[in-house]
C-alpha cells in the first residue's frame, strides 16, 4: 500500500459521524423516502383516473392495475398484478390473441392506437371496451412496456354523443343557443342566435344582456336566475323582447325559450357553470294567433251587440248598446257627436262617392265639406265602467278647436288616428276636450243612407297601445251600426 493510499484510508476511518452518509430518520437508505413518496403519488394518480388503466412489462406481465379497472372488470389489483397477459382470466382464449397482437403493435408504433376488443369480468361476463394503447419508453427510447387505458364502449359513446351534440348546436341549428355564465354574461353564441340578436358570435362575449335587449331584459334575467337557483322549468316560456338598435326602433319579437342549467360533472357538489338558453323566433305565428283570437272576440262582440240592440225599443238606446259592447277590450272611452243637420255626400269627395240622390254631377270636381259644430249625443262614463249615457238634445255644440280630429273625420268622411306619443305633453287631452289620461284617439265618421250624421270617437289610456288600421276597421263597423240606429231614431222622431 502506498503512503498516499494509507493516509486516505486513515482519514476515512477517522472521519466524524457527521461527515458520513446517514440513513433516513426511519432507518431507510438515502433517497428511499423520496422513492416511496413517488410510488405513493403514482398510485394515487392511477387510482384517481376516470379511465381504467392496465400496464404491461416487456415480458407481458401486468405491472399496474387501477381502481377503475377493478370497477369495470371486478379483478382487484392484488389479483391482477403479476399475471402474464390477460388470457384465461381477463380475456377469453379466443380474444387473447387479438389483444396480444394489439399490445405488440403498440410497442413498435410511435403514437397511440385506439382499438375495441372484449374483456372478461370476474363473474364471467364479456365487456366491450374502447382502449388507447401506447408504448412506455425508457430514457434511450426503447419500449420497456405498454400501458392500456380503457373504458366501456357505451360510456365512451355517451361522451362522444354529448360532444357531438354540443358541436351540432353551436354549429348551425334551427334554434338559437346562448350560453350565459353564472354572472348572467354572454359566454357563447351559436350562429342562429347571433343572427337573431344582430351581432357577431364573438362581438359581445362577456357583456350583460342589457347591451342587447331594451325591453324584456328583466324577464330574461329573472328566468336565468330562477334556473340557476331552482333548475330548468318544466315547459318552454314565451318571452317578448325588443333588440337594441341605434338606427331605428326595433319591433318586439316573441321567442319561445327553454333553459337548461349547466353544472360541472367533476365537482363533488353540483356547481352551476351557467345556463344554456335555447330560443326560437315565433313572432309571426304568435301575432297570427293573437290576430285570429282578436278577430273572433270582436266578431262575437258585434254578434252580442246586435242581439242586445234588437231588444231595445228606443233606437237611441240601441246605439248606446253598440257603443258599450264596442268598448270591451278595445277602448277606455267612447263619444258620439252628431251634426245638427246631416250632410249629404259631396260630389267626387271620395273614389267610391257616386250619385247620392241629391242631383249632383258625379263628374264634377270634388268640393270640401265644412264640418258643422258637433253636438254631444252619447258618452261612456269617465273614470268608471258602466253603460253609456245619452245627453239631452240641447243643441249646444262642443267647443272643438280648429283641426280637431273629430272635425277632420267629418270633413274627410273617413277615420282619423291620433296619439300623444311616448312623452305626452301636459294638457294634450284637455286641449281636445277628451277625458284626462287619454293619449290615443280614433275618430270615425257616422254614415247612413248616404249622409254624414256625425262622428264616433274612441279613446285609450297610456296602458293601451295606439290604434292601428285593424282597429280603425273595427271602429268603422261599430260606427255603421250606431249610425243606422241613430238614423232610425231621427226618422221616427226620436
């Protein structure tokens, strides 16, 4: 032994205990604790997987078997690990050769392979599984084994159907789909929803619904909050909304809507991720349904009014009955003003005007009809429902200002609609001698036997919409019946 080597040996033997490698506190060699922790972590990860996993060594021996594999097949890890292949216990002999071929091919392939084959449960039932097989390679790139992740085919198909359904809904379906997060902000739109809302699919993501809707936003947000708290409603709801538009006032739309609460499947407790709002525009069908219902109601009212008026011995009372029946669901107030002397139709005043029997020439140029000072004959009570009351024939005319809608209707022999607009000026109704609170008016002429008898006026409060052309048609039908009754009253000296 050389001097230097002897000196080294002497130094090593005399080193203090603190200079020597010491075992771990539990008596294990250095690094053994870290290896044990890594093994525990690997076992926890394998057992926590949602997919079943089996790993095979280079000789085909089962080296890993997690709890999901145990749940699907019934074989515990203690029963599976250490077995050579799957033949005879986890796979029938007839199926084992196919499985060995798949595992051998995975060792030679660089990526993953997706296959389907049948495995055998512990109680002897066959289970069709879909697998992803891949080689386990060492530091040098050499395949040291194979791992096989698998799940039951029907479970995989359920997942694929769910993904396919989501993709189809957000591709281009017949329903609009809007995903709203838990804060009621837009998270995702499909193409039909973007078209219905008039925005791009990504233009307003993260924005509140108030940026898209001007009317109906409270109803939509209320429905979404209910779904987040209570779950999906049992039936679809019909919501009327108005889209926000900077150019023109957008019309109201009716959307038949369904709601689905979205919850995370990975959480222990159901955690709402938001709401899926599915809707379809049914405005045209809804308006047609409403129009049909309104026409049926009005026809029924006209029928009832005719039956009731036929029982009135006084023609003026029959006119009041027609006015009362017309107000139901149509207007808040009704007025009837008569001219002291009925005016015949002017020659050529309207396209349909012809020889009325007063000797005028139908080919003559049309001349204006000056409205006389109208006298109040009938009026519905102001402020409370009840039968219309007839006024005494005092002959005192109404103090209508020039250009009053009633005077215009008399002059034109037609209907005149007027409205105070969304912001009614103070005194708008009083200036027209109408009851307080009136914001919409419709004046129709009373015609009978080719003569203009007066004007009927129908009034609405702010709670109702303005009169439209269909309302004018109905009012003209009612006015024709009132005019016939009043003309009969005049002919009989009533």
